C-alpha cells in the first residue's frame, strides 16, 4: 500500500458517519460497477494506429489513463483531432461500437458489487448511475451486469449541459432522486468523476480499479478502496449504520 492510501485510510472509518441518516448512493459505471477500462484500452490500441495516431505506434496504458480514462467523448475527440472535431466524434462513435461488441463477451463486475447492492437495497436507499459513457454503452453495461432495475435513475453526461468533471451530472441525480447532498455519497474510479462528485458537495469513495492511487488522490476522494470487498469500505459503512441506528447484525460487513 502506498503512503498516500495509508494516510488517506486513517480517518476512513468515520468519514461517512456525518451523512446519517443516509438517503442515497450514486455510482459511476465504467470502472466503478464493471472492469471496463481494459476493454476501452484494447479498442483504442486497435483503432488508433489505423488513423495514424502517434505515428501508428499503439498507445501505452499510461497514455490511456492520462488522456482518455473517464473523459467525455467530446474531450477525447478534441485530443485526437484538434482541428477536425467532427472526425474526432466519428472516431469515438466507431470506437464505442467496438467496445460494445467486446463488452458483450468480456465485461466483468467489480469484485463485491453485489454485496454493496444488497447493502443498499436492505436499507431502502435511493440510487442512481451517473456516467460520461454514451447511453447505448451505459444501458448495455447495466444490462450485462444485471443492474438495470437496481437503479432508479440513469444520468448521461452528454445529455447534461456539462459532463464530468463538472458537477452537473451529480447535481442532476440529486434533483431527480429528490435527496440531499448532505445525506448522499458517491462511488467513482476516475479523476474527472471524483472531481465531479466532490464539486457537487459529496464524499466520494474512489476505486483503484483502473487508475493509480497517486493520480486519484489528487482529485481529493474521501478515501480509496481496491474494490467493494475492501475492509476500509465496510468499516466506514458499519460506522454509518451505527450513527443511523441500524444494528451491526444487518450491516452486511
């Protein structure tokens, strides 16, 4: 464990207890509900050389994380084709189509997500999925994971005036669910997503599923977890249950 995550975990147990009574939990999708980054990375590595990007040399994983992971496709299009935005958008559409073909066979849930799903359901909490992914991607991923009916709302970045890292998608989720930011927290895995949740005024639990800890820490998550089985998460949820008057016997830890 790095020093940054060790320091970050010191106060993680009580870091959510101020939200009691909890009203809602908000989730990103890519990299947060499912391990989709390897599929996106593969699609970029396959397709970018075909358009001569980087002199035809496939991008590295580090380049993918720094420039593409968690970003809205409008931003990706501008990186790829700064002088031809429409061509950039066409590329991202083709790349997302390739992602969907691959995801149907390869998409896997993040470890422990169904344990958290049960915890949320057992407490009757409201929940929304908030993503920069295009709607066809988001709906496909939720369907593959069996989580379509779990969410009461699906917020799509490009259907808002501003996508993440702007707080608007998360503020819209709060509005649709009719819950307070003071009684809601967020699960995210990217810098842009963590920044969006923090800017919307909520604690954000960062997952290190696709991005290195030192990069995520810069976005100021409340604490970081490896996946939903992480003991730091369950210690925090148990403390939150205690503050909410829910017995630990039903805390799911």
